C-alpha cells in the first residue's frame, strides 16, 4: 500500500474510533469534576447562629433546616442562646431574613437554585411566647412572597417555611390567625390530636425522654418499634419528625443512632456538627 493511501486509511480509522468511543464534551467533563451537590433536606442545623457564619455555613453544607433562637428586646428580635449573649447587631433580620430574601431573589425564587422545596427556618422563642410571636409575625410580614403562608385554610408554599418553637405560649395567637406566615412545632403529646398539619407540620421532642438507647450496642427492639410507630403516626397525618438531644459526638454511636433514625423515616437529623452530618448523609443515597 502506498504511503499516502496508508495515511488516509489510518486517519479514517482514527475518526471512526473517536466516534465509537463517544468522547465526553468539555462541558460534560467540567460537570463531572464539579457535580451538582444536592441539598440535604434531612439535615437540621441546631443552634445554627453559633457557627462562625450563621445561615451561610449551613447552606454551604447544603442543610435543609436551620434553627435560630430569638429574644424580644423592645421591638427587636435578637439572636442568642442565652440573654447574657445578646448583641443589638445580631438581629433576626440581619442574620437570617435579609440574607434569605437576597438569596431567594438571586436564585429566582428558591434557596437552592433549581430546587423548589422550601428551606425550614425553625425559630425558637426564648422570651414570653405570645408577645414575642406577635412581634415576630410583624417581622415576617415584611417579606412578602418569601415564606410559606396559611390563609383561610389554604397553604401557599414559599421558598422558606417558618416553624415556631420554644415558649409554648406562642401557640395561642398563632393558632387564632386565619392568615399567617408561620407554623407551629408540636411535641409528641400532639400526635393524634385534632391539630392538623396545616397548624403543626413538625413534631419535635427530646430523644432522651422517650428512648434510653444512645447508639451503643443494639437498639432495643421495643424502642425501635416505638420510634417507627411515632414516625408512621406523624406521617399518616402529613407531619414530619425531629428529635433533639441525640448523641452529637463523632463516632460509631452517633452513626448508629443516625442510621436508625434514617431507617425509621425520621425527617430531620439534629446536629451542631455540620460537616459531620453532611459526610454521613452523603454516604446514604436516600437522604
């Protein structure tokens, strides 16, 4: 075969091989190097405001729920765990509401771009519940379109769902409203009552008040049955479940307990260790 003919044949073979190999495009390679990291909807940042960058650290770790404690001081809602830590610059607006509004605007209506599911903002009231909630309600109404709302029996989903926890006196004025921008965080005692999910979409409680297991050794069969019964009962009514006071030190016990919570269908795993829960959930495809 002449040299020119051989070169032509090899060139044709190279084109054919490239086509059969279906080499990925530059954009596909870039996407592979930087995969889209899905939100971790079952991750709850307990005492989120204690992190170096409140809200933003949780969002960087893709959490689906964040928790902020509030104190009513005058007409301001200040963020802190204890009254001794109050700082006039650390307001609910500055740390949460304004940044969320800006992010949702930048993302065309969602906290996580392309994800329509709302972020849960759990607001834990540390001062007298009734008066604090009424002031909080006024603050939330300054952000039209941001929050999931309840109006005359109908729910309109927003980018953020505010759920009120803490001092239980908040329930009265909240429940009396026919139009509101927040919902109520129930307790295990609220399971099976007449309160609908449109009022109480979340059931939260202290793990240690119902369970003795802390992740060490085998999960007692009776306690596993109790846990799954709680979740099934809540889910049947359209409610979600969260426990606080679960073990939060990195190690096999925490992983074992988190694994049982996931297996039972618990909706939110509670932690102060953002990176630890993110890594744990990333190994569970259903999380």
